[in-house]
C-alpha cells in the first residue's frame, strides 16, 4: 500500500516522505498542504476541517506499530483518512436475484442516459442481459436517445413517447420484462417544479421496488452535489453514486460532500462521452486526483 502511495500521491506526500524528522510542525505543514489541495478540488470545507483534525490527532497521539517508522506511520494515517473521506472501494453490482432491478436517478444533464448505456455495456460484458425502461415523459428526446442507444447495443427497451404517465410506463415495462435477469429503469431528470420531480421519484420507487438505486452526479458541479444528493435521498434510499465527466479538469471533490451526506459509496466514474469511458471507482486514483 505504501509503495502505491509513494507512486501515486503527489508533492505533499513526497515532501512528507523527504522529511527526516516528523514533529508537530511537520504534521501541521502537511495538513495545510492537503487542505489547500482538497479545497481547490471543491471538497466541502467542513469535511476538510474534520479530516485535518483527525489526521492531526492521530499523527500526534498514536504510537507507530512495531517496525514502522514515525514517518511511515503518518503517511499511512493520511492515506487511511483520505480513503475514509472518499469511501472504500465499493462492491461492484452484485446481481443476486431475478429480475434484479436498478433505478437510475439524477438531474437532467448529469449524464444519466449516457451512464445507463455505459453500465449496460459493462454488465453485458459480465454476461447479463439488461433491459431498459424509459419513464422520462418530460424530455421528448429521452426515449429517442435510449432507443438509439439500445438499438446499437442490442438491448430490449420499453418506452412509449405518447404515454405521459411515468408510473404507468414503469408498471407496463416491469410487466413486459418480468422474465429478464436485469432491468434498468431510467427516470426523468427534470420537471416544471423540483418537487414534482422528487414526488415522481418516490412514486416510481414504490412501484419498481428497486434492488438498487443509483444516483448519477455530474462531477463538474462542485458543492451543489450535496444538495442534489440530499434531495434525492429523501425520496428513495440511494445505494450508490456514479460520478460523471471526470475526464475534464474537474477533480470531483464536490461529489464527496454527497457521499458524506447520504453515506452511499461511489461505485463507478464516467470519463468521457463514449460507452467504454467508464470505470470502477478506485479510491487511490481518486485521492491522487484530488491532491494533484
Ligand atoms: P441526462 O440528461 O442526465 O440523461 O444526460 P445525458 O446522458 O444526455 O448527458 C448529458 C451530456 O453529458 C451529453 O452531452 C453526454 O455526452 C455528456 N456526458 C455524459 N457522461 C459524460 C462523461 O463521463 N464525460 C463527458 N465528457 N461527457 C459526458
């Protein structure tokens, strides 16, 4: 772990590794560097302060285990606490019943539809055969976007652009696909009022009874991620998060306040517009990015 850390983490850690003595001042300096990097990456200030305090307490009070130098010990503490902040590597999708139902929620533009394509490809490669239900009655192009996507990937799709009743679409779709191993339900990302959108999520969730709810968050929106996550989590229990658009300059730190707020792990990240630009979340890489 420490080897990887040495390879991956950035100047702050290199600096720490280069120190000959680890004392209170060095610990404080390292913490300042980390704070600066995290705040620049859009991590919520309260999270940063809590993290700093924990690192400082542990670094100054914990005895290193036998055979571990004080320096290695501090590096390990910093690493552990950063992993705590971003969450452990989440379990990948575990499909343990049939049909396994995944409900996708997230605001319009977050990359929800693109991500449904990506996760479907990912699950297809694992031997599953996802079927998609489109319940987005709000955005006229949603059905067409899914139709093209599913046609290219050879996936069954249920939707009806003429039907404006999302709950009815959900029910009919579930009925159509009851023999499938895996059903992915796409939902609307926008309504006239946010309250209508959230009410609809709650009602769809009650009908679908999902085995897993995935919240899609745009990695470039910074601190708004927290409010979005909170709003959706009031309508249904969010099981995991996918952060999109991490191919650009966004470091995705804002999404961490969503993780902290609702306690759901990040499972995947989106790294581009193409269907294969999708990877399992790797805490270590994410930390490097945050500090880099
Ligand atoms: P939806 O409204 O939430 O369904 O969002 P879409 O799936 O239609 O995506 C909105 C825009 O974001 C589209 O132009 C997508 O190509 C783009 N997009 C989605 N995911 C990513 C990503 O990981 N990286 C980049 N660069 N663009 C993405």
